[in-house]
C-alpha cells in the first residue's frame, strides 16, 4: 500500500486467499457461484479477489461511493451469496444489514467490528492455508450502468479450467507491456474499476509487485514512483491534468527515472495534456481504447500518437469497422459507429439478466459495439468523436445520465429533465442538467439547490449534476424522443469532437 507502506507478501497473499477460498467452499459456494466486494483500497482487497479467482467463483467489485440502495441492488442482481465489506465503509454497510437479500448469509467485514457482520480476520483464521483440492479459474463480473439507468453485470462464460491454465491473452498482455517478475506496477485508481483490478491480478500472475494507492493524490503519486521504483503505471487523463498542475518545483523534486511504461485509458485524453505528458516523461506513454465488455480494442504508442495526435490507435487484436446506422461501411474520415469483428482472443460476453441489451450490442455478422462514434484515417488510426448513448466520462469514470434523469423527473416541481456531459478542463466532462419546471416562475437558484440536494439524497454524488439550468420546454419530438444533442451543442460550441 503506497501511503502506509503496508506489505502483503506472496506467501501471505497465497495463504489468506486460500483460507477465504476454503471458508467460501465450506459455506456452500461452488463453481459459478458469486460474491460481492464493497471495500475501499486496502491490503485485503486483492486477497479477496484472488480467493474467488482461484475458486471458480464470480466476483463483483462495487463502487465504494454508492449508497446503500445502489449497493443492495447490485448484490441482489448479481446473485451473490457472500458479501465482503470494510470497516471504513461502516456507515453504508450498517444500512445494508436490512437490505441485503436473505440468501447472503456470509457477511464479512475487514479491519474491525461491525454489527451484522463477522470479522473477516477471525472467520478465515479457522481455516488452513492449503489450496482447495480442485482450484478452478473464476472471473470478475463488473457492473456498467445502462441507458435504462440500472447497472448491468458484464458476464463472461466460466469454463472449469484449472488455475494457471495458459492464456494467450495474458501472454500477449505481458509481451506488449513488458510485464515480468521484475515489474513494479503502480495502481493509483480504485480497485472496484475493471482495469486497476485486472492489471493487479495480471501483475501477480507474472510474479511482479503491485503498489496500490489508497487514494489518488498527484504529489503522492510521484512520491510513490520514486519510493518504490515503479516501472509500470496506469492512469486516467484527469490524473495527468492534476500532476501537470503541480508547481514546477514539486514536479522536479521526484526521481521518476525507474518508470518504463505509463499506460492510460478509460477516457480520451485532451491533445495538449498528452503532448505535455510526453514532453515531461518522454515517449513511454501507451494508450489503449477498449470497454469492460472486451469486444475489441486499439492501442497507440507515444511515437505513433505524435504522428497522429488525438488518435486512440489501431485495432489491437480484432478488425475494426466504422458503420452508419444502417450497418453500411463508411469511407475514411467519415464518423460512424465503431464496431469490432470478433478475433481469436475475443471472449463473448453477455449482460447479466438482459438478453435484449446483449443482442443490441451485436449485428447479424456477429460484430459488436458499445455505441462509440469515431472515424478512421488512411492508416487505420481511430479518432473518437462522440458517444451514441451520451455516456459521460468524468475523470475516467463512466456515468450514464439516465439514472439522474429518471430521478429528476419524479420531483414534484419538474416536468422534464435532460442530463448530459459538458466540457470540464480538469475532469474532461462534468455532469450537467437542463430542467423544464412545471411552473417556469420557479426557475432559479432556490429550485436548483433543491434539485441538486434531491439528487444527492438518492444517488452517489459523482452521478449527480454539478449545476442545473432551466428551459421552458425541452426539445422532444411527438414520439417522446429527446433531442439531447441540441442541448449539448449549446455547451460544446463548435468543437469538432464531443469527447475531451
């Protein structure tokens, strides 16, 4: 752990994850069953994930900013029968004791005591550290909010493969980024996100060292690189922005010479920010574009990016197509929906309990898309320009505005509402709302404060609008379709891209 210096050795990781795996098996969880993890970044997080990973169990990390209702929904929807939290989240965890489904009989708390939960440390101490007689590969099932407003689990098929079965995807991953037992990987983001968690697990598979930041702090990040001799790290563009805003004297204070590769993803990076990062750290910055669904990806090096500024790279392991709304291939330079052909490394996913949403991501050829809009240049480099479903990416976090819209429309003083992303110089985008009040005479600061408080009462704060404007009528067509793009264009002006 970067700030505290707490160390978990490989022996400790092995023994504790074995103990938890045995506890889960003793409590009746077998191949294909499910646990949910609701924790802050702490030394126990990865051993909990590994216990499931080596037991053939699905594990769902839950955003620690969620309120009790949001957490309870995911625990119920993912069919978890075990729930593990940490004492640092005791306020929400205490609320959950009455909301968790009855089938969640195993409820553990890490790092202290909490009514309604067993002590994690006491519970696993009753079990030996030897591995299960049959260790099978499990898998994470991450949740991604959908346009209907309710998060959906992204589920991959589980096969009864022994732990450590050779994986071509993992081998390619290691070769691309030079990961081996000498790698020291810095994970500055919350482990409930797909990329930080899966990168840490991959580093463990290669025998390297994972250094986890408890919370991102720009100077603390630079200090950790120097202190631990970090060779690899992964960031989101907001972290770049915050590090670049440090005083020159602070940035120059730390020795970053150990850093060999800095990876970034999760949100498009403003051109000038990336250019400045390459000037500062040198051509060690790699970018990839993908999704939690894993239907395809692109990658670009610093050298290629400098020749194609603003691009997210060329297709990495599957062919890429730009199609119009009728499924026709578009010519070079013309924006359309980004689709990927399945490649030999592609794993077919489904949205848990939502076959209709799953079907909408694929066409009759089996190609898949999450709805991003972009175009290809003559050399096959992808440039993203928009999101078909108006997802907001703020600080690398995906926010689907339908949740806030669905909530605002229930307020007694609201006739209609639109929520979308607008440019933000630090976060990339921020959540904004335009509301049509029932009585336009109510429009103003008082109603704005009331609606913002209403949102924060019912949703995680990062999902809520930061500000609200008012309109006498929102642009809807008679069928009910909201022309949200007309509203967004007021804030994005004449920018050629609606992604920053």
